[in-house]
C-alpha cells in the first residue's frame, strides 16, 4: 500500500499521477514476491 501511495505522490510531482500509481503497484508486487520467497526459504 505504501509503495502505491508513494508512487502516486511521485506521479503528482512529475505531472502524471496514474503512471506513478502503476509504478508504485509494480514495486509493491515485487516487494511482496521477494518477501514471499524469503519466507518460503526459511521454512
């Protein structure tokens, strides 16, 4: 959620809020996958 909001505000700053939301969503998904892989490795 934080990645999406950060992307939104970064998008507003650059003049394209929707692009920021899309980038933030992609970053959030990547972080979730990495966390899942790390957790899966542990146990």
